[in-house]
C-alpha cells in the first residue's frame, strides 16, 4: 500500500492484498473499535491502541504519512509501521474467518 491509501477510492472499504492472482485485493469494511481492539489489545497499551486506531482512521481517509506524523509527533516510518501492522492483522483476521 502506498502513501495515498484512501477509503474514498474504495467506497469506504479497506483494500487488503490476497493470494489470488485473479483478484489481487479484497475490500473489507474498516473495523469497529471492538474488532480493532481484539486484533491489537493484548500487544499494545490502551493509550497506544487509541492512538493507532485514530492514526488508521486518518490514514484511510487520505492523509499522507507525513501529515499524520506531523500531527501525532511520530516519525513517518513509525506511522508506516503502524499501518503495515494493522493491514497484516486485518488480513490475517479475514483469512481465519474465511476458513471457519
């Protein structure tokens, strides 16, 4: 995902990569706060969980890494890492739910 990930491009849905060459991305709804918490809750502090959720909402609505970094006081690289972790966890969640 590039620096211009934007929910508006996909009608409010999050693009996730797939292993299917015929359909390289899958569009899923932005997770509720409850799902987001279940994906990350035991690995980050409550304060960082809230910050990461807000970062992803802003990123997915079109803000660049630089804009988010300037607003939060984090580095551009840290914002990118938070986004990458979010996308990996969300993709893994949907892979697990498909198998059930």
